[in-house]
C-alpha cells in the first residue's frame, strides 16, 4: 500500500491519540464527594462494572478509529494487490499530456527535454504493467490538440494496457520528434476536459509532462481555472518538468522583403530580424545567407541586447524571373529549430503600372513614365502603361496592375469610382496627382465623401506659394517615411532646388483624423500639406496636392518637382510603396494550410509535392469542385519548416516549380521556464504533485493500484453511526 499524500500521515497520525487525551483530561476533572445515599448506587455499579468499562473502552476505540479513518482517507491510500478489487476502485486510467512543442528540443549534454519526457512515459508504462489490476492509458500530444476539432484522433486513446499496447507505445516513442509548433498547455487541458468523465470504478491519474516555459503559462488565470477543473475530475494530478535550468537562445524571427518583392534584376531590400532570448547580450552574431543555394555575404549583428530583437537590412537581386528562395542561418546553439529562417517567392519579369493621364498635353504621364522606366539597359522592374481616363471603364482589367495613378484627371463616373474603391479596398495602391484640370466639387463630393471616400482631405481652391525674401527653409519639407529615403543625408542639397509656385489648399475646417489611418508625408514651407497618405481597406492612397509636370499652365508653372535630380528614385519608391500589398509573398507557419488554386485551363490535374529536409514526396490528383474553373491544391497542414516545393505541369510548357516557405512560430524559442516555486505561485489552490524528470526512476511506485478513499468513507460513516448509538447507550437518559 502507498499513499498519494504521504505528508498528511505525518501530520494526521498523532491526532489519533486525541480521543484518549480528552478522556484522560475528563477523568482528572472528577472530584470524589462522599454521600451516604450514593452507597446503594455504588453497590449496583460494582455489580455492573465490567460491562460499563467494556462499553466505554469500545466507545473510545470507535472515536479513535473515526479520527484514523479521516486521516487515512485524506492521505489517498492505494492498495496494490488482488484484494484491492474487493475494497478499492477497479481500474486505474493514466491520462498523459505530453508537450512536444519545439522548445522541447532544448539540448544539454547528451540529452534533451523530449528525450527526458519519453523516458518518463516509459517509466509510467512499466510501473503500470507491473500491476495485476486493470490499467488503461490515454496519450495526448500538445500538437494534436489544435487539430482535434478537425477530426484528428489521439495517438493512444482510452486503451487497456497490455503487452501489445506497451509495444505500440515503445515504437511510438522511438519515432517521436518535436512537432516544430508552439502548442501550449491550454489546448491540451481543454482536450483532456473534453474526454468522458471517469466511471465509478475508475481512478484517473493525469500526468502533464512539459518544460513549463514562461510564455506558455503566462495566461495564469485561465490555466489555473482549467487545471482546477481537470483536478476535480481526477484522482491525482502530477506535473513532471523536463528541464532544470533556462539556457540562452538566439532565433531568426523574420526574413522578408522590406516593401514587397521586386521584379527580376531589380535590387530588393530585405529585413532580417534576430531575437536574443538569453539574459546576457549576444555580441558579434553572424547570420549566413544563401540565395538559391549560393552563399551571399553574411549579415553581422554587432550586439543584440538580452530579451530584444534587432533588425538588419541587406540587399538581394533575383537575376531571373521565376521561383527563388532565401535561407538565413544562425550558428548552432541549444535550440536548433529556430536558427533558420526561410523565404520563397515567384519573381515576375516586371510589374504593370497604370497611369491614367488627364492632363491637357499628356505631359504628366510622360514625366512619370520616363521616371519609372527610362528605357535602355536599365531594369527598373516597372511596366508603366499610360491610358486616358476612359480606360477605367474596363473594370475587369484593373486587378492586373500593381498600382494605379490618376494624373490631373478631371472627373470619373460612378462605376469608375466604385471600381477604384474596390481595387484599393482589396489591397491596391492609388496615387493621385492633382492639377488644373481637376474638378474640385467632384473630388470633394465623390472622392472625399465626408471622409469615407478615397481622397484623404477636402480640397480648397488652388493657391500660390508666396515668396519669402528672408527664406531660410526649402519649399518642401519631407518626413522620415521610406519613400523619402533618397533625401537622407542629402536633404538640404536636393530639397533646396525644389520650387513650388501653386498647389491645392485644403479646406481650412479639415483636421487630421486621430485614427492614424491618415498621415502627412510632406509639407510646404507655409505648413500646408503637400503629400498625404491614407489607408483605405487593405490598400492605400497617396495624394500630391500639386501638378506633376513642370510645363506651364494657365496659372503658370506649378513646380519643378519632377525635374529634381532624384525624382526618378522618389517615383520608384512611391510606386513601390503603393504596390507593396500587391507584391506580397505567401507567408506560412508550421501548422498552416498550404492550400492554393490553379486555373484548370492552364495546368494539368496533377501536382507533385516535395517535403523539406526529407526525401519524402507526395503526388496529388486534382479535381475541380462544382464545375469550378480552378483546381484546389491542398497537401494538408504543414508539419515541417523549410521550403515546400510544388512541381506543377502547365498544359503548354515545361514543368513549373512553385516554392512555399514555412517557418516555425516565433517566441517558442524563449527557454525561460517556471521552477517548482514559480508553478506553485501560479497554481495556488490546486492540489497537484511536482517532480523533475531527471529525479524520477523505476522505484517511483505511486502511479498504479486501487484507490481506497471511497471504501474508507463508507467505513467512516458506519463507525460514526455505531459510535453515536453506543454513546447514547453508555450515557444516562431519563426514560419518558
């Protein structure tokens, strides 16, 4: 026999002597008084003395037994013999919740956290197998809980423990690896609560085997509430920790283009972010970068402070159109999985840009088109297409353009406005360059629409920038926005040559909204807005309140902005900013669905999928659903990080490769964990046991057998009933 709460015996067993102590104290309180009339009663007492003493002794034993039964019942006795079936509960059900998130790959010495966890599971199985009583087992991995609602099943669910099951468990543990997910305890506890409640003849023992990382248990109230409910359904709750100290760790948390991918042959700025989850600064961190398998110059981080993320920019040029990939790798540390970041994309030869030119001479379109694609040997990556405003009536063609610019357009009809709003709401970028042809009432009524339309601010009349004889500031002052990066370090020399003579003023009653969706990117010397940006749906609108072309108009020359030496660079940055949402890449994490669609008219109904870092591949046969014109490619959820390769077969060409990058979720690499005291602080009020995996061994023998608590409860009730009856019979009561 063993006890779940051995410490209660130490505290409670001395209380068994309490009835005897009370009896002795009461004897000392009696005082002998001689009384002649009592002689007759004393004579009767002497004749019945043996029977009276026997009843009092029996009453004392019953009271002592009642205290002992209470102590033993609270201590949770477990009987490990064939007699236990007659006295205790019939079956012990072991419910094991096993953490397999990727922080369990934390390595030290010759072992790692998951290896320690598997050793604990093996010990639990061996101890249960050594018992003659019926044993059942359910094994649930943390990573499974996210998919239970989709019909996934447990590895081992509510199975009777026999030699066959023990062999299955051994085989499963031998193949088990970390899941590369950030699965936490909340979903696992919720899944355990979803199991059928224990039957009357079943004692359920819940064992949670985890590394108990801080970030996984930070939802203190919710975890405590759910764990408390699980404890109420269980005979015992045991927490087993697989790590004993927090180790430092670096992780690649971001690898992606700064503002969307660029076309083939165009330099693209990438951002690389590395997090330091340790308690000490990390100095001289080198990250190796490969592009399509070829080594690029390494990215150096001078220092990464503890608990912080640092970002570095580096340049990449994809030389040809088609599929390309990047990989950024840190040096080896205690957790390898998050040391690598992946990026993949389909790079086009160029991006089409629609320039809708409404200027009288067509000069606005000429200057912007020349800045975006001057011709010759340069490869700007843009294909500007200049059209008249009537082109906007071809609503179905707008979605193919990476960005649209309206250049001094007078007005649009209702369907054209609706088409532009839909284009921007779905992620498109719209640039508006005002000019003398603009019909101000139309812009205010249909494009501004009291602040809910495309235009970020209502227009006032064209105004003249007055000369300042004592001028010390340039006509245009720019912000720190990325589109003005070209002015950094050279701001005075480039901005000082810009002259603005006319511009559209803004209604004086307008105030900058506090929502943050609208911002002023550049202002004039007199404080009037010059370039304003507005978020609209998933896209954005940027308005320049001045004519783009430097040609003379009825008012005169509006500005020489487009003649500035760096205007082509600015124009490229502006179009890149407008089109960034249209040039996004597919971003996936482990556990995400990799589903995408293919046109039936363009591709054969078969796709081959190669899983990263393995030799495994799958062949998917595609069938369009409900007379659809597209196939749905669905290889399931991504279970492994890396570059997933999809080999597609076009109907009129050679096989096409489409890569998708899958990265591990950021944050799981923070290896700070809760120790015994930390868990006790967060789980106040919950009755549980705590053990370290390294301290558990084959002699730990508290996990199998028959609970006697219910039997002792029934016995206690019987003892109390007999005690009350005997106490009544032993005392003196007047007969009625």
